[in-house]
């Protein structure tokens, strides 16, 4: 943050950069949930650089740079996908599970061709946080009396060319258009008395971002109501205001309940998939 202009108004992008640093600090264990929520509320309530600066002053620069506010216009940064197509070789080119399991997830680099094999076992190939050696990669899956799950993030184009014989090769995600500049993933292979699943899922960080966005909208609604009361110079009718708060709280409760039920269904589906692959 710039200390020489603390009274300048901060933008939504400035607040979002500070929120990203807080999310990274939470993931690394530098902040507990109570501290994270307190600082996040202060971030979205801040109106100037001077109010934003103290929020991350005691946090070191980690995997993301600390937010710097520039007083001049700069070229827009390259898209997210362009930064994730790295070229070169992959960090892992094959995986095998024989009466066992394997897992590829987190920050890893998918090679131009990744081969996997599961026999009486199962594996997870998670591409949500992965980098890609090329704009088009092939994930080859062979499952014999076992199962392999390929998990991709929204925005990636998936083409499924695998075949199932007395088994299942999931084609539901095939052909969904991808984002501009996003890599293309071609899933090939063979399933015999087993299954290969292809699913789209948000990352934990993205789920957290959406939850924070909803909370920010709630804070903004409260701030708008306060400003409206101030501009009118009179208070709302107590009964009407209480009724409005009750309705807002009821909508928030229904939304949270719906999200919890969706997460529970997802956990049950993953448990069924693991049992199908024979991991337990």
C-alpha cells in the first residue's frame, strides 16, 4: 500500500487483492478462521488505502505478492489460463494402481500425454490446480476391475474418446466449450468391468471466494441501508425494519442450508465412487 496517499479512495480491485492475501494466509495457517473473518470484514468495509494498509501489514509475502496500489494505469495482466500453460515437461507422466490407489492433485504439471492404469484399485487425476505442458494434453486411462476419476475445473474444454466394455466411460462433460485461452484435455482409454469418470468441480479456494462474495454482498446491502437512512434523515419504521431483517436472515439461512446439502451430496457421491473402485 502507498503510505504517502492514505486518504485516496480504494477500488473494488484493491479490496479484492487484499482479500486474496488473506485467503492465502488462511490456507497457510498464518490466520485462524476468526482472524480471517474479522480482517475480511474490515477489508470489504475499507474505503481508503489508509484503512486497507494495516490489514496485511504483519503478513509476509507468500505464494502471491502482497497487494501494491499503483497511482498510474498499467497494462492488464495476462489471463489465468495463459499463466498455467508452461511448456516443457510434465512433473509426472504416468500412474499405476494394482490392488491399491494413486492420486495426482494440487500444483503439478500435466505432460502432453499422461498414462494411468488401475487394476483392482483406483486413482484420482485432479487437474483443478494443475499447470499444463501444452495447450492440448491427453490423459489416457485404462481401468480393469477398478476405477479412475478425472477432475477438471470449469472453463477447460474436455473431449472424451474412451470406451467402456462391461464398464462405464463417462462422456457427460465431453464437448462443453472452454474459456478463451484455456487448455484442452482429451481423455482416452478403456474400461473393462470398471469405470472412468470425468467431473467438473470448483476448487476449495473458489468455493471460499463465492462464500465471501455472498457475505460481501450482504455487508454492502447493510451499508446501503445505513446510507439511505442517513440521506433521508429519518429512521425506518421499527416493525418494517425488523421484518426486513428477518426476511434477509431467512434467505441467508436457506442459502447456507442448500449449500450444505449440496456438499453432503457431493461427499456421498465421492464415497460411493471410492467404494465402486474398491479403495475401502
